[in-house]
């Protein structure tokens, strides 16, 4: 099963069931540690950003991605 297949299946769910999937995805993302490559990509985006809100978001994502929570 590919990501596209999963997305197609999610689109067929009721709105209530989609909310459950969204909550699950957010929880999974919150707990998941990022790989060194993923952290490096975030760091590169951080260096290239001029937007203060984006900088805050990227720093937060890097911290969560490093520690996994």
C-alpha cells in the first residue's frame, strides 16, 4: 500500500473518522524522532529563512524532532 492509497482511503472516510486519522497523525509526528537527514533539511531551511514566525516554527520542529517529544 502506498501513501497515495492511504490518502485515497482517508478521503473516503466520514468527517468524524477523518478527524481520528488527523489526531493520530499529529500524535505520531509529535512522538517521532527525525533522522539526521531530516534535521539537516530543517536546519538548512532555518538558515535560509527571514520570516520570524517560520524561524520559531522551524526551531520548534527541530527540537521536537531531535528529542522525539
